[in-house]
């Protein structure tokens, strides 16, 4: 699984070999990595160098370290980059509006791909989330269901890169504007605009109507952006 490497670029070569083994399927989700000593001997490097690489992979969420020092490939590789990407977007010092523009572009593309890929099981899960939204009164729970709906659509796109960046942008918005989803749900309790947008969007996705799915998600994102700007202004006034 591992081969001797050049000590000049030890960190990069160790990292590349681990990633290569994951991509080739020799290391699968949940698999235990060999012990640090065994990896060090196989690659001809010291254990501290191996440990440094493993620590970096752990910070990225690619591996999980359990009590006793054993290292395992993450069971959630598809989502492991959401946290680091959210931090990188935050360090970029972009505005809430710029971040929402990025999210909108990605959500629209995800809606298009979700309509292309929608299976009967996907359709049933989307309908279930909508049904829960229709009867739920608690704004916080409605906000969580709204998140679930967008996550489901993002995963249906079947593009991990799109999903990770979209989720990171969404997470950053929620970190900057605390309670934004609950606020949106509170605003729409007297009017069903967002609920109707969700329904039209889901119907288009289930019907494999990519053009309509794009149009309805675009309308939805414009509406969300309006609420985000409104909430951001309120927060600034209260500071």
C-alpha cells in the first residue's frame, strides 16, 4: 500500500500516497490506517513526519483519530471539506452579499442537476420534508427543515465539489447572521411565499423539469437574499 519516498518532500509524498490509496479504493470509508510505525517503516521516514501528515488530515476531516491513537478514514468523506472551506471563505473577508451570490449560483446549479437525477426515493424524501414544513409551527424547527430540504437537493446533484462549496457558503452566512433561517421562517408565517416557492421547486425537480427547477430556485434565492439583507441591516442598527 505504501512505498519508499524521497525525504526532501516527505510531507507531500506521504500525503499524496494516502490520498492515492483512498481514491484507488485501497483505503475505504471506515478503514483503519496502518500503525504509525508500520507506515514510517514502509516509506522510510520518521514517525513524527507521519504524525504531522495524519494531524493535517484529521484537521481536514479526512481521517478520524480515536482514543489510543488509531486512525480511521472518515465515514463522511463527502462532507469533510465543508468546515475548512467555510473558514477559507471567512478569511477571504467577503461580504454577506458576496457570499450569498456564491451560494445562489451553486444552489441553482444543484437544482438543475437534482431535477436531472431525481429518483423515486429522492422524490419521496423531498415530499416528506415539504409535508413536515407545512404542519410545523415552531420557527426554529422550520428553519432546520428548510436546511434539510436544501441539503437534500444539494446531495441529489451528485457532485461533491458543488455540494461542499455550497454548504460552506450557507454555513458561513448562518455564522455571520445568527438565526437567519428562523428569521426567514418568522417573516413568512403570515404569507406563504417561501412555502409556495419550495413546493414549485420540488414539483419541478420531481418532474425532471430542469428549466423550471432553475427558474424556481433562482426566484427562491432572490427572495432569500432580500431577507438576508434585511436581517443584516437590523443587526447593524442594533450594534
